[in-house]
């Protein structure tokens, strides 16, 4: 069992989820059950899957949940691109979140690789 609260990638994922919630507060209300819901769910899922995987019994299970987390990160990236193209998110904010998300992608990938050693 891993101590997920000590993992830098989990901490950064939590920070990202909080940032995402502040972004989606400003999206149009007609997106409440569309993009807003999907974006928030994907953002929360990144950190949640890291935590759930860390609580599993084997490295293989942890690796599987990191894969789910990575999938949620790519899902979030796609939803943010759509939101940006719809001009729901300003370019500066979009670029900052995209950079943070890319760093999280890389950290998850690195953690997955370390489990294979």
C-alpha cells in the first residue's frame, strides 16, 4: 500500500481539481449538465484514481488505477480544448491549466514506469 497523500502527483492533481472548479464556475449555465459536469468529474477522477490505486494490494492494481487516472487526464484535456474553442475559457487560463495537466500526465507516466522496476 502506498501513502498517496505523500505523492507529488496526487497533490498536484488535487490542486488542479480545485483550479478546475473555479474555471467551471464561469462557464455558461446551459453547460451545467454538459461540459461543466464532465470537466469537474474528470478532474476529480485523476486524484481519486491515484488514491484508490494506492490503496490496492498489488503494484499491478496500482498500475491499473494509474492508467484510469491517465485516461481521466486525457479526457479532461479534450474537454478543456473544446471549452477553449467555444471561448468559454480565456487563452491565458487555458494555457496555464494545460501546462499543469501535462506535468501531471508526465508524473503519472513516470510513476507507472517506476512500478515496473
